[in-house]
C-alpha cells in the first residue's frame, strides 16, 4: 500500500482535532521518525491511547515509513501491546515453554472458570481482560502470570482463582 493510499485510509478525526495525536507526534519526533524506534513509538502510543487500533497503527506506519504489516506484526506479537481495549484489570498467563510445562494450561482453565471469560476476551463491562502471552521472559519463576502489569511467579490454579475471586468480590 502506498503512503498516499494510507493517507486516504486515515479518518479525518485522526488527522486533526484529537490532541492525543499531537502527543504521539512528539514521541515520534523524539525518535527522529526512525523506523528502528517502532517499539518505543508503539509503547508511547499505547500509553497515550490505551490501545493500538487500526487507525493508529496506520498512522504510525506512515510516520515511520514502515509497511503496515510490520507495524501490525510487532503490535500483535508482544503481549504488552493491545489492539483492542483492555479491561480495568488484566490477567496475562504466560504460555512459554517453561510455564506451559509447569501447568500454564491449567492456570488458564482456572482463570476462565472463575471469570466466566475465555482467554482473549474482555468482560462486557470492561472490568477484566483475560489473555495469554507467548512468553513473558520469567522462565525462572514458572509458571508465571502478569496481574495488572505485575509479574507473579510460582502460580497454582488456586492462587490464580483467589486473585481473580478477590477482584470479582471487590466488584473489579
């Protein structure tokens, strides 16, 4: 897709009016619009917008002069990026080899059972997102999960159930 085609794909609300885009432009300029700053720019964009929707990924693609497929690929590969709104609370279960062999699948099943969500879903009221990650880099403390951004290792089904139960009882 050519950049002129990308320009025409970006809605007018993106190109003007939304002050968050000005903040993103500052972050892009800080990295001198270098394509090797993609991850840093995606982090900034997610911090500013909360998640990385398609229009935002197109905007980043254009400004860093990268193919949209590359930007989307990076945004969907890493668990800390989200292409849809996340819940007020997040539970990310690591499915990397060490975690998987030490019971991550059972952790996911316990989390699904207590929350009523399937992995990859966010509660309709926006209270909780239940996700998995390919690897969170915490192999030494497997099985590990990430609760609201905090890595917690040595998890059991009971521990995950208790944490989510606590959130549910607190009304998330």
